[in-house]
C-alpha cells in the first residue's frame, strides 16, 4: 500500500520520524477513482465511456499526476483494472483504516476531496470515525506541504503504539514517503539497521526506484525472503533488476572494495514440518515435530544454495554465454551465501508463552531467527572492523610521512658545515655516477611513459572497451527481446504508450532492461582491465622514484665516511611513506570512478527509447491491424538505436570520469615534488647548497629548531614498524 522504505535502527528511546508525500498523492488516487466511476456511469447509461482525464480534474496540482491519469485512461490491458483496485484499496485504507472496507466510490471520492480541502461532489455523508481520519490526513498533508518531518517519541506521546501503527500499516501508510523507527532492543545495538524495501515488478515505478537505490548504493546485506518453494527464476530476476548483480560485477576485480552479502530467509517451514509430522506418524510415531523441523532446515540449506546458483546462472546466461567475470561473481555469491530457514510464528508463540496456542519448539534457537540476526550483526561487525582498519592505515600513512618529513629537516639542521669546494666536488662525483648509470634519462623515460599512459592509452582503451561492450550488449538485448514475442499485444502497446515501460500481465521496462544489459559487459572489462591497469601503473610510477633514489643511496654508502647519508636515508623513508599515500589515492580514485560509472551510465540510455515510443504513438502506429508486429519491429529497431545512442555517451562518461581520476593522481604527484624530479631531490639531500649550510651554521638558531622538531617527533605516534619492535622487545 505504500512506496516507502521503512527503516528500523537503534535508539535509546522508542520514536519514529516520518516524511509525508505532498497533496499530489491524494490527487492521483481521487482522480483515478473519479475517472473510473464516471466511466462506469457512462457504460451503464449507454453513453460513450471515454472520459478525457485532462478535463476531468482541473484542480490536479502537477503535470506528473495528470500524465499518470492519462496513462491509466489509455491503458487497454487488464492492468488498468488492477490499478483501479489498488487505488480503491488505498482510498479505503486512508478513509476507513481498512483497505477492504465496504464504501462505494462516490463516498471515497468525496472523503478524499474533503481531505485536501475540496468540496464534496456527490453529497456523501461522512461517518464520524472517518471524519477523524480525514483530520489526520489533513494534518499529514500540511507537514508534506511544508516539507517538515513529524517526530513522535514514546516518552511524550501516550498513544505512541497506535500512532506508529497508523503510519506503518494503518490509514496514513499510503501518504508516507519514508519512515524511520528507532527502538531500544539489543539486536540493533552496534549499528545494525534493518530496511524493509518495497518490491519491484509492481505498478508503481517509484517503489522500484527506491528499492534499486538502496540495493545499489547502500545495502551491506540483502535478505531475500522466499517461501517453501525456494528460489525460483522470479527471485533471480529480482536480484538482477534491482542492480544487485551489476553492483557485484563492478567490484569483480576487488570484491572487498564493495562487499555485500546475500542472505536467504526461508519462511513457512513450520507448515512443512507439521505436514511431514502428520504424514509420518504412522511410520515413526516416536518422531517429534522439532526433529522434522531440524531435518527440513538442513535440506533447505542445501537446496537453496543449489537453486541460487542454478537460477542466477540461468538469468545471467545470454546468447553470448556466461562470461568468466559473471561466473566468478556467482561463485563469490555462493561462497558467501547464508541460508536461514526460519519459523517466526513458532518463535512468537514461544515468546508469548500463550498456553492456548503452545509452540512445538522448545528454544528460540530452533526457530533459526536468532542465528539469522547474529549473522546480520556479524556483517555490521565486519564493516566496522573494515572501516577501523582503513582509518588505522590512513593514520599510519599520515604519521609515517610526518615523522619522515620532520626527520629529513632535523638531519639537515644537524649536519656540520662543509666548505663550498668540498660540496662542489661531491656534487661532481654524484653527477658523474648519475650520468654513467643513466638514472635521470631512465626515470625521465618512465615518467614520460606514465604521462602518456594517462593522456592517451587509457582513453583509447576506453573506446575499445565500450565498443566491445556494445557488441556484447546488442546480443544480450536481442536475446531479451526474443522473450517478448509471447507477450500479449495490448501489454506491448501499453509499454509503447508509456515510453517503453509497463507493468501488467508481464513487466516491461525497456530503458532499464536495455541499460542493465549494456552496463554488464562494461562493468566486466572496466573492473578487470582498466581499473586494474590504472592501479598497477600508478603504483609502478611511485615505486620507480623510490628505486632510483635507493640506487643513489647505495652509491653514497659506498663512499664510506666521506658521505653523510642520514639525510638521504630519511629522504628514502619519506618517499616510501609518500608512495603508500599515492597508492592509496589511486585506489580511492578508481573506486570512486567505479561508483559514479555504475550510478550514472544507466541514465544515458533512457531518453532515446522514450522519444521513439512517443513518436510511434504520435503517428498512430500503435492502433490498427498488425500492431503487435509493428511494435516488435519497433523494439528491434530500438535495440540497435539504443546501443548506438548509448555508445558515445558511455565513452564520454567513462572518459570524463577518468580525467577526474587523472587530475587527482597528477595533483598528488605535484604535491610531492620528490616524484617529479627524485634524482635532483636526492642530489640535494647529499650535497646541500652553501647558502643553506651557512643558515644552519647559526648554533643558537639550530638548537631552537632542533628542539622544536624533536618535540614534534616525540608527539607523533610510533611508526607501525617501530611499534611492533617495541612490543616485541
């Protein structure tokens, strides 16, 4: 009855916060019911039942509500009746508190009109109880109009439980945009948040969008609820259509970068256990119901794992076959899959301790519900540990770099003053070594190759990747279109009228289905080739600087006591610490890129489909004989046009996002000048200019600076290696 995502999280005091829809929600329901009612009257009186929606309700507030009403009126399929039934149930729930209440259409229409300040049109006498609910609706609409949330706490609201019921499943539920409940229960402590999502594959596109956004962007564990039939093709399609599979595909090169766990909860197993008990009494009279339940739980765990692998493979297998990347994703899902056959009714009876309806289980663990909650809590703990690990790693990198930087400065101020001639002699010897070993030339070539890689190689590879992906996507889309040949003609026509989307006897969403199939091959090669190559080359370039300076350090040590290497050794440690930071930045940048590609690409493909469908309808090609064949031909044309239209934007999208990555990487290198010219930086660390030495020769100033530097070093935490040595000691 709602399009909300209901969120439950921990709170010391029980409370809930709700955001309401605007008045347009009631406009839509009231207008749809009035259109249905007047159409019925026209049929009964022998008149033309065609009612023009745009003339029906001049007070409809928005273009969206008007378009939805026009779409409903033009729907020639059975889905129209389903939508009217759903609207009637919503209206009955809002006005009477019961979606099956016996109220005629004129009564419901008048009550809804009164709820948002319009006069009744059909002279209905509103019942007192319904009038109270209308006042509640008016109050909620005022919050929605002002875009303010309602916050209700148990501590200040004596009727808190009823108020929560009214919003979660009662008469205000259809008006809820989102609802967050805070509850003081042990299971939610530690950060576990439960979100009950609307399903997809139903009439309201808003619901599907909410579910997809949560699953693609936020969820850390997906709990798929199935009954005793197990996981079938519709459930596997659900995982694909919500973007769950593509989310894992984007992270296939590094599953730890975006971990999400699939949990399957199997319900109604207590019913099966009861049935097996009844059938088995004559065979084994001593066997108890809990024993049947335990056996069934083990059977379902094996069965569900097999079903998930089979159905995901079936859904993802296209005309081009199951790719290696997709197969790896499925195996990753199966490896981490958790299955919990649960019996919530038995657990509730056990907790209620109601002697009139005793459970057949003796402990809560026999219901498997506590085990499932423990598994979800474990997901939270793993995520928290992962965040803590990343924080500690960043802390180590920061303080290692800070200590190394300060140590460089400190060793420079501790150096004794040398004669200018001696410094020049040392520089000439070092320059000769650098020239002989071709260090500067070698690094320059490597630096140029890395810059060329960022400038030209990756953009060229992006074009190749997208071009190859478009070929694969075309095959995938044609395979998908083959399945539409058996769809009813009126369903296909309704989909064309709605810009390629319709949810009737068969769910159709061409923009989304085409986009998912275009996104999949791009995600495969993006994670496996481009992202991996960017990480690899960025790390190699950072490591090159360290290696070249280490060769200079090795030369300096060969000079014996003649050369003081403390400063250069500190410089090497600084480079290593900076290399860690650069490597981390490269990883973070490409991970961010992956997220943006994943969330943006799907939008690029929708517009061409909607425009072609609108043109098809404007030319009246959706009516008359042969309409199904024309629509199927249109869909085939759309397949080529859509893939072609998406190719260039996809290249542009990936290239633009990569340029942002390139800019971030270049910025990091620019901030660390040692990487731009490590050879010169190393030379200067050994042979400091005469002017710098004279400045440091001021004893009083040197003592002041060294004291300050030492104080800062003492304040810095020990490096990870030093801390380990201290613990070992």
